[in-house]
C-alpha cells in the first residue's frame, strides 16, 4: 500500500509578504549608499580612482591650493618645499618663455601636488595666472616646465536693447562684457558718432564669447553682425573674411564697406563738451568768440588717435594751443589736435602716420580748464565741422565674393530684425 506524501507546510501569507518587503527595502538602501562606480568595480576588486587634476590621478597625489601672498616669491616657496637653489635656477631657465615670477600677483592661484607615500615629496607645482591657462612645473628627477592652455569653446551670443543712459550701462544690465561696447565702437568708428548717442537709440548684436569647461567665461571674440538704430536710421554691419583672409572687414547689407577716410572722433570713448560753433563763451578768456573745433573731454593720458592717414606738418607747443599735432591728409583735408599732455613718440614734422595711430595723449596744456582734446578740421583751407562732412567710403565687397557673403548676411540680418521687433 503506497503511503501518501504528507502535505507541505507553507508560510503564512502575511509573513512571506513581510520578508519580501524587507528584502526589497534592503536592496534599495544598498543601492542608495553604494556609489555606482564602487558597485561596478568592487566585483572585480578594482580600486576606485577619485579623479584627475592637471592630468594627474588624485589616487597618487595629494593636491593643495594656495594664493600668492604679498611679498611671496617663487624661490621662497621652492625653498620651503625642499627644492634646492640650483634646481630652482634650472626651472626658471626651462620656463623663461612661459613664466615670469616677477609678474605674478598677490591673489593668483597656485597648487602643490605631493606624492602619497612616506616621503610626501613635492612632485608638481602648478601656477594659474588665469582660468584659461596654467604653467606646470615637474619637480621630480626630470625637471620640466610646460604651459598648458585649457581647451576653449566659442559660442555665439545675441543681445539687444534700447539705450538708456549709455551703451556701457545698457550692456552691463544684460550681463554683457564692456568689451562688446568697445568692439561695437570699433566696427562703427567711421559711421556713427558714439558721442552723440541719444536715449531711444537701440542696438542688436551677434558676437562670440569664449569659455573653458563649457561654462567659465574667459573673453569676448569677434562681432559677427550688428544693427545700430541711430537718428532714425538703421546701420547694419556684417563681418566677412574669405578663406585666405585676402578680403576681410565689415560690410553693410548692400556690401558697402564700413570704413571711411576719417574716423568719427579722435578718441575711442569720451563725451563732447563743446561743439563746433560760431558763437561760444570762452571759459578762460571770458568772452564770446567762434569755436572752430570740437572738444572731447577725457581723463589725462587718454590716447589721441589720428583720424586718417597722413603726414605730420606740425608737432609743437604754443601758448594758446598747448602741445598740439597737425596732420595733412591730402590736398583737401587737414586735422589738428590741441592741449595734449604730451606728444606721442616719433611724432614730428614730416612723420607719416596711419589712421588710428596714437599721436599724443589728452591733457590740459595751453588755454584749457580741464583735460580734453580740441579737434579741428580743415577742408580746402577752411575750417569746417567734421561731424557734418560726408566722407568717402572704403572699397565695397568685390562682387566675386557676394555669393559667399549674401547667405550668411541674410540669415544674420533676419535674426537682428526679429530681435528689434521684440
């Protein structure tokens, strides 16, 4: 007679469910507290690398960051870390093209990497003059010095707005580098008088910014395209350069060059204090008389630029004009720059100067109440107002380049116009 198997005894349902829940919670907690890299490597018995700094594993080196202190010297630091004087001299010789210890500044960052062994010897010294680069010193048996530029990423940025107070202030409100205002003034130096910008004028600009580590801003690049609305008119500018850079510059939407024979002003940034007029009260002579120049106030020492290429016909001192320079540009035009603190190096009678070249520095010599430059302008031997003189444009974009220039210009113009309508 076959014996029947005895029935299996099972856990109560509530107990089985409780055990299952505990197992699930345990696995979840283990996953939360165990780093993924450790979980992946522990099965193979591998040591986890805590990361790299300046290309070296922090598993092998202990890294410490410091700041250059007042009076702190490179040689003094090396001495503290046991680097002998003859080796310091070798390092300075190896790094003479990349590192000048006399130029480092208090507050600059530097790092020391020590070996993680019983010696804790100084293995590497790293000086960071900026976020964009660093200088690496090998302090081991084989001394070396190497300058490393961190990889940069260039991004395009688009900004615009109505000018409130000044272009600088408007850009600053948008978190834009002041360098953009300077670059815009350079692009429009021949077409817009930035000393006559009014509230209500507006701008749109597409430009480049450089970053390291994809997020740390390190500088402003080229202006790629811009629109400036001034005195009821739009002024467009588009950067163009062909492959071999034989043709390059800024052109408007019709391919006309932005450059002119004369810059609009002899200073990069300042403010007009007295315009060309036939009737002005002279602040020193205390009488009404014609003022046949344009005054630009600026701090003493501000560079004064030749507004066009030409030949110096006078560089001297006169009781009323102070230190001054006079330049003949052609058979038609002559310019003069008064009240300089000093005349520029090698600026003398007969010297050839180029447009934008520094010819002197703002001052208050002669009959002047404060630092400024009085800019005077002759046409056919008669003084005229330079701000009202129409100037010949530079050569237009060659038609052979139009098919390459037009598509990019059209696309960027559409972006600028859409921003202007917002």
